[in-house]
């Protein structure tokens, strides 16, 4: 079972709606260059100045900036340990969860399971930032299994509490944070999660960095199991009924091996697949991409993909999955067969289109794009050769894979809406 505890949150002192709207930012790995510049320009105290600001090795400038914000009262610690109820609303959709300090460790120890692989470079980067500030600046996004409505009831009761802040960010989302300091509510949450498991939806590298810091502290002689470095900051959201959604990352291919021609897709794929032309004449890129995604998500077949290239588009279906499995670039566990993106990589991109190697720029430039319109436009503009569109995996399938100790391909899932950074921080020195 996961071990959670309340903590004394470090928060912005100015909680006026207009002020908090200028302080919040998306998670660090969702911020591109143009957005980074905009966030840094909107306020000299936007949390992006801590999470993504350019700095030298070890983040010395960020560490000094963080200390200065503490000393000058930009950031202040709460007096009482709390869980923090969080709501994000966009239109009629609302995400509900709560922030807690969660015990770190391998899944067998912490009951927190990853569902994606991690990479050394971003772990080293986040560990350096964590050591420079001694603070968890951004929450990991975790999904816990259902509690029979017990967590939902506490969060429902929490809506009667005056929010610490209510702010709307430029994307149109409204964010509310409430402090749960009542011992009965805290006990109810801890008791409700006692029989659950947690899957990391987003923030694998942040979780890994926090674990690395814990290991360093233990190696230096810190043995107290209740020490602040034994825990990490996490937003916990229930598997069902809490508003979490799982979207897809599509694939954009910038290069293909010599001899691989998208216009001869049916020849390259062979008899194990059905390739059906998808009409796009007279459609804008936006309309074509929208229709493609609607078509594959509404298709009753078990495994269907969309793709486009400079002169055409098609729907691709697997005829007989069992017959194709021996041709996979690597074995496909029965649980992983629920992930169309895994089948795309292991049955199409690698063995039949020659996209070998790891994912990313070195693998024939197979890159990820959650926006189908952006993926389509990269092809029609001549900046890419092909785009492949996949259906999102069911949340239940992600949990099954994680609990079985299996990881899915990088960027196989896009959980949303994501919690912003800057709501509340986990300062190791204040716990």
C-alpha cells in the first residue's frame, strides 16, 4: 500500500487570482521554447524561473533564486501539515485529486508503479535541480485504484473550505487549491489509500530523481524512515470518476530508409494488413486530421491505425494479430497488445518500414506529437515524410500493464488534464 502523509506546503504568498495566474506553469517537460520565453516574461516570479530557466551545471542560479524568494517572502511555508485538495475545471470537465507526500521506493516497497521507461539524462537533470533547491517544485501525477467513493467523499466535503487560491491560466483552465488540516479528513484519506496501488501517469523522471536523492541520503548515513527525503510530492487522482483522461501521442517520421516509399505502403506491409485509402481532397489539414482521428477512434475493429504522407492517406488494419506476432521486432506481451502504439512500433515501424533503433531523433526521426493537426501539417508542409495516428489506450490497460511490471513504449500515453507547477511545493527543509 502507498504511505502518504500531510506536509507543510511552500506556496506563493500573493494568492490573488491575477497573481497566481501569472505564477503557474505547465510541467517542465511540456514547455517548449516559445512558451518558456512567454512564461519567463509574464512574471519575474513565475515558477518556470525555477523549473526550466537556463542555468549552469547544478542549477546554481536557480538555487540562489529560490533562496532569495524564500528570504523576501515571495514563497512562504504553511504552519500546519496538510493534504491539499485540488480541482481543475475546463468547461464542464473537472479533475479532482489531492496532493500528498508519498513514500518513495521501488514498486514492491512504495506501491507506486511506473508505466513508461525512464532515461538517464532527464533524471540527472531533475536530480541536480532537486539538490540545488532541496525542494520538490513540481508534483508527480499519480493515479490510484478505486476506493469505493471514500476519497471522493472527502474531496466533496473539502469544497466547503475556502480555497487558498482560485486562478485561471491562459489555457482557460480554472485551478482551485484547498488546505485539508482537519485530522479526521487526513485520517480518512490515509485509511482510504491503505488498500490501493498507484501508477505514475506523468512525472516518471521526477519520481526517479527523488528516489536517487533518497538513495544518496541513505548512503551518507541518513537512516530515519520518516525523514523528508524519504517522500516525494504527488498529486493523487482516483482511477475512475475523478476526471482523468488518457489521450494518445501520434508518431511523425522525418526520414525513412532508402527504398521505403509511403505510396507503396501496401507492398511494404504485406498480406497481414489491410490498407484502405482515406479521402482528403478538398479538406484543410485541420479537417483531415480531425476526420482521421474520429474515424480510427470510432472504428469497431480491434487494431486500426491512420497514416498520411505527402500525396495521400490511408487506414491500416491488422488482419490477424496472432499470425503477425512471430514477425514482431520484439515479443509483445498479451497485456501490451491492448496498446495500439506498441503494435505500431513492433509490427509496422521497425520490421516493415525499417525504423530501427531507439525512439527519437536517431531512429529515422520518429518523434511524438499529441496534436494530430500539428502532426498532419508537418507532413503537408514537407517537414516530415509520414504521420501515423493511434487510438489512446484505456486507463485500465495502463494500470494492468504497470501492475504486471511491464512498461509501454515511450510517449504511449498522454494523461490530461495535467496539474500545473507552482500550486504548492514540497520543501525538504520545512518538513
